[in-house]
C-alpha cells in the first residue's frame, strides 16, 4: 500500500501500486453533526465497502461513470485517482433531515421531480448550503461541471430509487461527491452507504441508516446489516 493521501471521518485514501489508482479504506468510525458526535459502528467499514462496491458496479452497468475499479480486501476498494470537486450534491425524494428544519417542510413530503441541492464541502464551515452563484464567485466550480454533476445525480437517482424499492427500501435522500480523472472526465466518487443515504423500510417507514446513530435510536449495527442483506441478497 502506498502513501496515505487523505484521512477523513469515515475513510482513508492511499496511493495505489499503479499510476492513476488509489485505495479507499472504510473505517468503523462514525461522526454526526459536523464531528460533534463521535462513535464507532462495529463492522460499518466492511458493510460500507461492500455496499459501495455493489452500488457503484450497478451504476457502471447502467452507463454512469464512477471511480470504482475492484474490491481489495474486506474494507478496501481500488478506485480511480480523482481530484475531488469540493461540492456535495444532495438529492431529495422525500423531505427529511436538515431540509425540514431549515424550511419548515413536514417530514415525509414527496418531491417530484426530486429536489437537488448543492453544499460547499468545508468542515470548518459545516458544509453550508450554497447555490451556483456562490460556487462560481468563490472559484469552487463552474457551470459545465455543475451541469454534469446534476445530470449524473438525476440519473443515479433513477437507477438507485427503483433498485432499493425492489428490496423494500425507500431512498429518501442521499449525498454524492464527484471528482475529475487525470483525463478531465467527471465521475462519481466517494461512497453510497447508509452513512450517506437515508433509507426507510418501505412498509414501516423505520430508518435503516445513520439517523439511528445521529438520533440515538439503537439498533445501528442491525440496520446497516439489514441494508447489506437486502442489497446483496436482492430481497
Ligand atoms: P441533511 O442535509 O438532511 O443532513 O442530509 C441529506 C442527505 O445527505 C442525508 O442522506 C445525509 O446522510 C447526506 N449527507 C449530507 N451531508 C453529509 C455529510 O457531510 N456526510 C455524510 N456522510 N452524509 C451527508
């Protein structure tokens, strides 16, 4: 394994053995509320690596470019080298979380078409909600990149929402991050896991995601394992 390039709250990125290849390791560490709440979720790293591999492979099969190359051990993925765009794209099918607090929207309201939001990725500022004008003015991104990221985010939702629904899970909302390959192509990076998605049991509307950790609901490990079971077994 090569040099450690980056350590975040949930993952570590290493330089790989070949040019253009990184290794992404998934940790059991869990944080919430911009790092104010800290803990650990047993085997989260293993579950999240497995889920990300499965879901990025699914997206690739549907023609969506991602960083995924291969699995590399139980909590590690081999991925393409990317220069990350410092923007989080959030897609909301159903109102929950910060949106309800910010705008007084009732939890559970459906959005059709889905609501897409942009956040500046900056821990020291708590990842604030921004619009294109902010990102342009601050030199963080440009219209062509944002157009492409929003287009891909919409297509990703169209693949993932029915995929989860067939497995009895409602994809309420999720956060995506994109990066640029050395060739300049914008591709999906980061992870797709219960850390970055809200997933509700379709029948009971019970949270099967990081909200169980954020809100001290208990059964966190069981919820992650249940999502993995439904995604990997297809039922
Ligand atoms: P909210 O804005 O309601 O807190 O989050 C919306 C969705 O994006 C949720 O599924 C949440 O998990 C995800 N999300 C937003 N920001 C972040 C972040 O900084 N880290 C992670 N892991 N997920 C995020």
